[in-house]
């Protein structure tokens, strides 16, 4: 924590496996084959640790999207996946998890190179998280039962009524750049377990682990056309996926702004839609805590993944009696969270994903300063070629400031004081978002009271951003529609059919 040696912002050399992967020609994965685009357009992919272009990917055309959707449609309609015995579907999904596990180190490196997150973090969080999503959902393939229902208005024995659970059809799945592999697996796992087929589009900034995952699809035993992975821009390829008449379901994770647009665009064809969107998650620290223990937790809540987390604890509320101590404790973590190149083994945080994101985050910091906020930590960016921003704490803020109201999606937290529980619950809810919230206290009653009062899809007690495949995840208010993970996660890919037979 107190290591003050200057940081070397030079990115390390890539492994041979990574170099070989990066030297491939841009291709799409459709019908279990690598296939060229119908046109020549490509998109450059950068290593945010150096700002250098490392490869190019296909900028999918309308025809490419149509081909991917057609492959998924055919694979769904002819029953080659849905019709398999559940045990086979379960085994194939688990086999994909096995293969991911066998290549874990390579996936962690590619994720680090592509996204900028430290390889150690990708290895500890992203890759195991992705595997866990697949394994948890694989088991659901064999547990999708309907029920026998006694009709309300008919005599017993007159009719036989029951429900069937059937897959919704072809899913278009669009994921963001902050946890590329994890988000991809979180999306495909429930769809596959339900018996859906799919087209997945990773974010244009971070397509690499999804493309590497495609290599494993046929090997795992998925029939052709069940999983199709295409690359391209959101407003072109993504938009076509969302509006495509042969797509039955859209699952999106990304910004609230694009989520609203996607929801509107999916309406004409009345697709099923789940949206996991932005957040401005409160972290509430009650006066009874041990500040020395809790301050690093509050710092981790915002600085993990350089704050590029939809559930980042970006609004810190510390009780007036301990506020200064909490800020000191958070500021003391600066060396630990100082951004470093993603392949530096000492890195706990990396650069932001892109120049665009860097400019956006620095713009917010400047806006905060202009509006009268004071910088208690960071507030600047180191001089380097990549997109590094120092972890930042802003104090002297008020609820009207853009840094308090808007999602920054960077390592920037705004800290405010409070005096009592009702006041802090009201302040925590003073936002259009409702994705996550953290409460730190030793008082069990206070914990439960705040868990009930705070309007968000998840409330963490004495921890933050703990995610588990079995626990439903999603947003209140403008943070989304529907739930992923858990039983609710698979429900989002199922239709319920009632069968009523006169006896
Ligand atoms: P961010 O603002 O964090 O970059 P976005 O919400 O713009 O996140 O992007 C998340 C994902 O949504 C990416 O895969 C992106 O390509 C895709 N996307 C962006 N715009 C659209 C759109 N109009 N229709 C469908 N997908 C889109």
C-alpha cells in the first residue's frame, strides 16, 4: 500500500498464444464456422494500456447480421438444440465451461489486453465468474417443468389442465465492454439452458474474448447455429439485431440511454426484452463501524475495475461523526488502486477502456470542480500513452451537481455526510437509478431497515458488488427491466403454455 516507487506505464510483451490469436484475419462465427463478412469494413481494436491498435475485427453488415439470425432461426426451428434431451444440453454447456477452465490463463490475458483490466483481476473475477454462470445455468436445462393445475370453474376430473415451459426462440444478446467474457457467458448460459438459440454481439471496444470463446463452441458439442457470435457497431449491427423480425428476445446490458432506445426499437416486433442498465449506487457507512476496516471496502466498491462497473459504489454517504476518518481511509488506498498497465503483475486497477471513456470521465471531474466540489484524492491523470485516470474522491458536493446525479463509469466517487437513517435512505434513493447499494454497519436492525428502504435490485451488507449466479440481479427504476441469474434468469428465456384437455 505504501510503495511509492514510480509506476512504469509501459505495457508488457504479450504471450505467444495471445499474439497468434491477435494475428488472425477478421471473421464472424456463424453456423459453427468462421466466415468472412459480406463487405470489407473493419473496426480497430486497441490495447487501452498503450493506446495502440492491436488487431481489426469485422464491422458486420446488415447481410452478416441477417445470416447470423437465419442460422439461429433454423437451428431453433428444426429442434436440433431444443429437441435434445436435457441431459445432453446440460453436458454440452458444462463442456463449454470445462474448455473455458482449461484455457483460463489465455482468456485472462486476452481480457486484460483488450479491456485494460489487470490480468490478475480477470483471472480472479471474470473468468471464474463466466464459468460459474455456465455451470449454474447448465443444471436448469433439466429442471424446466410445468405444473398440473386444477381449473377454478370446472369440476374435478372434467378437464386436464397443465403448463409447459418452452424456450422463447432466437435471442439477440448485446453486451458491454466492462466485463466482456463474464457478460457474454451470463447472457448465453440461461438462453442455452432454456433451449434458445442465439446471436451474441460483444461491444466493439472489447470483442476479443467472445471471439476466442467461439473457438470452443463446436468443440464443446453445440450443434451448428445454436451460438453465433458477430462483431460490429451498436447503431448498425446491434440495431439490426434488435429490430430483426426473426429474433424473439433481446437481452441487453449497457447504458440506460441505449437501453431505452433498444426497448423502443424492440416494440414494433413485440420482442421479449430484458435490460440491465446504469447505476449510481450508494454506499452507506453508519457510525458504529470500524473505519479502518470499512474504508478499504468503500474504496474497493468504487475503484475495482477502475469504476467501470454498473454497480460501482459511486455515491459514498458516511455518518457525520466519522466522515473525515472515512475519507482519510479511502484516500490511503491511492497507491493500491493506482492504475497500471494491465499485464503488470502489481496492478490492481488498469486504464479506462478507451480514449472516449477517458475524456468522459475527466470531463466529469472537471465539471465537478467547476461546480464547486473539492478533490480529496486524485482528480487527475498520470502522463502516459494509455487511458489512465487516478482514483478520485470528490467532497463538498451537492445533489444538483452532475457528478452526483449522473453515472460517470470511472474511478470517481462523490462523498456526502448524513446524520440519521431516514435522511440517508432518502438521499440514497434520490436518483433515477436503482441497481445496487451497500450498507456498512454492525447493527443488524439498521441493516434490515436500510435494506427495506433502499430502492435497488440488490443491497449488500458489509460488502459490495458480490455477485453469485444463483442470486437474481437487475435494476429498479431506470436501471433496467427483468432479472438475470438465479431462477428468474432462466424465466426470462421461457414461455409458459397452458394446455386444457376436455376429458
Ligand atoms: P457504453 O455507453 O458504455 O459504451 P453502450 O450502451 O453504448 O455502452 O453499449 C453497450 C452495447 O450496446 C455495445 O455492444 C454496443 O455496441 C451496443 N449498442 C450501442 N448502441 C446500440 C443500438 N442502437 N442498438 C443496439 N445495440 C447498441
